[in-house]
C-alpha cells in the first residue's frame, strides 16, 4: 500500500462549483497535513496546513482531517479558472527539532471551465 | 512577499559531470530542504538541513549528493557525477517553523 494516495484526475468542474479533493494515507504517525497548489512547471505553493484532526478555513479553502479514517480533504468554494492546477497533499510525522520531511501524494489535476 | 529563489532555472549537463544547484532561502528561515520531482512522478524528499548540518536524508541522497550553506545565505545541492536518472525538477524548500515549508520555483535538470 502506498503511503499517500491521491486520485490523479483530471477533475473537471464548471466555474463557481465546489471542488472537492482528498487523500488517504497509511502511516498513522502523520500529524501535520498540508495542501499545495502546483501550476505546470512551477514550484508547489502552500495553501493550507492543519495539525491532527479537525477543520480549518481560509477564504475559499477548507481543509479537513480525519485521522481515525486516515483521510484528508480540501474544498474550494466558488472555483475560478485560475484555480486550474495540480493540487498536492503532503504530510509529515510531527514536529522534530531539526525539521520534518514531507511525504507527498501524486497530485490531482483540476480544470475549472469558464 | 518574500520568496524562495533558485538558480539556474534550467541546467543541461553531460552524464558524469558535476552540477551545483543554488537556493536563496527566505531571510529568517532556519530549516532547509531539497526535494525532486521526476517528470510525471511524486515530489520526493531528498534531504533536510538545520543548524548547519544534515538532519535527515532519504535513500536517494547517496554519496554523489551533498549540501551546504557556504556563506550563511545560499543553500546549495551538489551532484558530483550526474546520471541519466538524475534528470528531474529539483525544488528547494525553506521554513521558519518546522511544520511549514515554502518551495522555490525549481531547477529543471536534464542529464544527457
């Protein structure tokens, strides 16, 4: 079983719709969960990070973590064509004194059509 | 807004040659990382660096790789003898706190 799994898509939605993305993981040691957006041939851009289980909202973005199910989600409300990108989930095993390596999912490609 | 910068943006090299990839972290960041992404594959962790030493490295980060922060600002990744399979996008990431990492735009390395 892969450590972090993510549906590659593409996920195509009309402008204004809610985009729903998710990842599953197998390593119960993961405690920090992040979502990055990556445009083609660019670096990942940090969108959201959450610690342990729960919800976090930032503007049009809502991140959810369910550690009991090893399942995380990202929702994008009122989607825009500029939201078209690949969305990567990433997670780490908690805070270490000297930094945390991130384990990434393979990314979901999202297309928002005008 | 401060950003992580990387140079060069593209590098083409011959197999067996040495390459040095450079990163300028955000100024008050303490944690430094290198990741790579082979075309069509996941972003993979290579190494983390804190307090002027390697804190963790992956199996990929073998003896042909090294990192340093020679002048207290630039953070470099050296690949001593490049192989065809080293062709990838290399990302530097930095963080002020352990739990957040901000990525640079990447260096696209092509080994011929």
